[in-house]
């Protein structure tokens, strides 16, 4: 028998044969699949791959892969756009062939914020900050502001949730001199089938997660099917975190959401104590998607600073570098002011 490595149809992790149950268990998402289920899921996957083959071949033909010799970033663009420097560290990038078709994104949210608008947003952001280093807001620095499509995994999944709880209704009343308290105890059980759509998790470890979260949300209603032409003039980034790796983040969000939903359905009680809850995530469908971000990095006194603008909504975020010299001048200015005031106070007294 040929040895086939089955992938979990739910989270894409490698499945292991479980001799006790005579089927395949997934350690990542606690799913269990019979041999038949694995076979049909595998066939379905092969069928989908076959259907996508022409689009994948076109992608493999038309993309160009650039690699940063310094930080190892792998950047993609179309055959018309040339990349010269790395988005993350500004070192030169070199052409390194093409990316295979499996990296073709399924969906994309195209840029809506133009380069001019991004520069304006950046300048306004700088104007509000006083202690920036001198060369931070120069023409040269502005050339580092680049449009990047950041890779994202977006998951739709189905949750089968069960929750058991002990609930109480308490009634108090007084009759004459006697106070009464009535406690009714209920054993409550909830079972639900829940569908989640569009749970995002970014697939790029070089972009700081908190920076990406700070420029959320993206409006997924404006998602369109990926076309190579969208990459023209922009760079994209090859994902370096795969589905199985982001699955725990997706699972947390889906489980927490289901948990809240079931709890909120237990109304009409004065107290609710959950005694047991199981949430099984099933039928996770993944889409590999590109989201538009204007991105700038800046190396100042050995530290990298990042600035980002949501390329769809214009929302910006980042940590500005502080010029220590300017800052210490201001600090001594404050100290002088305080001393003078003290003297003045003394004098007036
Ligand atoms: Zn799994
Ligand atoms: Zn680099």
C-alpha cells in the first residue's frame, strides 16, 4: 500500500493514524476522521487543485520573486514592476526567480489610498510630533514609504457547541414578620451549530502583529478575486506562517465567540454557572488573501521603527522615533523654567 500523508481537512495539519479508533486523529484541532472521510477529503482537494491549475500556472509565469540578502524577506510583484530595496530593512533585494503557483492568493482587497494620500497622512502624523529626528521627514525617507500587500489567512468555520450549566432563579418576599427566599435550581443544556465567516490571521511574521491590529479593521465586503494586475506598482509578501500555524488563533476566536453566544442564550436566571462546555470546530475553509498596507520602516540609533497606513481606510499607526538630543534640550528647558518660577515665587513672597 502506498503511504499517503493525509492532511487534516479542518486545519491542514498532518494527520496521524489512531489504531484504537481505526481512523485519523488531528492533534491540532482534536478532530477525528474515518479512513473514508480522509480519502474523500483528499480527493476533493486534488479535484480543487486540478480546477485551479490554469490560474496557478499563470501566477507562476507572471510573478517575480525578490529576496532581501540582509533580512531574508521574500517579496513578490508582477513582471512589470521592479523592486530595488527591501520594505523592512532598506537593503538591496535581488531577483530570485518565481514563486510556484500554490502561493497564488485567492482574494485581494485592492489599494484605495493613493501614494499621494499616504504621503499626506504621513506628513500630518509627523507634524503632530515634535521630537522626530531631522532626517525622518525628508524626501529620501519618503521614498521608503511603499505599498505592500500583506498576506492573510481568512477562515470560515463551523462550530458544534455544547454547554451544560447550573442556573438559579431567586425570589424573595416578606409576609408579616417573615422573610421568604425561594431558590429554584435548573439544569440547563444548550447545543448549537454556529457558522463563523472571515476570521483573519496574518501570515507574515516580519510585520509586527500589534501594528497590523492597530490599523484594523479591513472591510471584507470589498474583497475581490485575485488578479495579477493588482500587484502592478506594489509589492507583496510571501507568507511565512502557514494555515496549521495560524489555526490556534482562529480556533481561539471561534471558541470564544461560540462560548459567549451560548452563555448569552441562558437568560432569565439570577445566576449561571457553566459546568461543562465542548466546542468542536469543523469544516474550516481557508482563503489566502492579500490586504493593502502603506508601510515604512526607519532605522534610528540601532532600532527599527515602523509606520503603517491601512491602504483601504487610511487609518494610521506607528511608533515615532524620538530624537534624544531635542528631548534632553526640552527637559533642561523645563528645569530652567521651574527654577525661574521658584525664584520668582520667592521674590514675590
Ligand atoms: Zn486538524
Ligand atoms: Zn530586508
